[in-house]
């Protein structure tokens, strides 16, 4: 899937196989470190070491199974600019549902529509997998929440002090959903 933003190189979205993800792991490590070290609340405190970031990606990639999880990346001019995951619920009472996870766009590539392109491709993947409901959580009041509102996600509520910022302060988390028509 290719998206062209005015006067910018095209963004190409790839859904990675386990082998491709493994080859991409060093860049995925950089993306996670860049996000955390620049203040994003995505599970870790800053500064995030390459070892700890690899500790997130290595087992995820080793267990990558398209029936359960799709790993998407956005490529611009041969560089991986961002990533997102679609986690497919497998239990019988929830197999119409999937979760959006670890949407990360490198700071050098933000505000160029990369996340928007990733989320459009993720929705396409979700629909192709027969999913009609997407859910996610994100830190309240942060750019990602604004992006999700812009993409039509609905806020169910915000839990105060749910997770720590990379600097260790507790912050609220918003729980959101989108019904895929
Ligand atoms: C949130 C994030 C993924 C957005 O990526 P991006 O590629 O810059 O987003 P896009 O360029 O597609 O932005 C689309 C829209 O989202 C909103 N948006 C994105 N970043 C924003 C910001 N910093 N402030 C306000 N609105 C913002 C705007 O409506 C924007 O449209 P516009 O640029 O025409 O105004 C990126 O900032 C990021 O990686 N943040 C750190 C990690 C993170 O918080 N991930 C979410 C985990 S749940």
C-alpha cells in the first residue's frame, strides 16, 4: 500500500513476515527508544537501553503469527519511519475484535501523515481478517489521542494515574474504540 503526501516522498506500508521483522529488528529497537526517550508513554521509562528495547521486540518477533498479530511498518525512501501492530483477539467470544498496539513514528518523520497511512493499512488488515471492532488505549491529552480522534476513534473514558510517563510521573490513560462499518 502506498500513500503520497504533497511534496513528500511516498509512504509505503508493509506487513512483515517473521523473517522480514527479524531483519528489521535493529530499526524497530531505534523506533521504540526514540519514542520513549522523547516522552511517549508506551510501556517503558526513559532512558530506554537498546537491550531493553530488544527485550520487547525479540520475543514478539520470534512468536509472530499472522493469525494473532500483524506487524506493519511504514517505509519512506528505504528507511523505516514508523510501525504499528494489530493484535487479533483469538478467543471465540471476541474474534470480531482486534487491538491497536505500539504505534510509533520516528521523531524525524512526524506530521507527514505516516501514522495516518499506518492506521489506514491496519484497518484494511483488520477488515480482511473479519474484524469489526478496534480497541486501544493511549495516554490522555497526548498527540496520539488527537490522532485517534481525527481517525474516528471514540473515547470510552480516562483512568487517572493508569501508567507512568517515561519520566516516572503517573498519567491518565484513555480507552478508545472504533467500529469498522
Ligand atoms: C502519535 C504519533 C504516532 C503521530 O504520528 P504522525 O505520523 O506524526 O501522525 P500524522 O502525521 O499521521 O498526524 C495525523 C493527525 O493526527 C493529529 N496529530 C498528530 N500529531 C499531533 C500533535 N503532535 N499535536 C496535535 N495533533 C497531532 C493531527 O490531527 C494530525 O493531522 P495534521 O498533521 O493534518 O494536523 C507520533 O507522534 C508518535 O509516534 N508519538 C509517540 C508514540 C506514541 O505516543 N504512540 C501512541 C501509542 S498509543
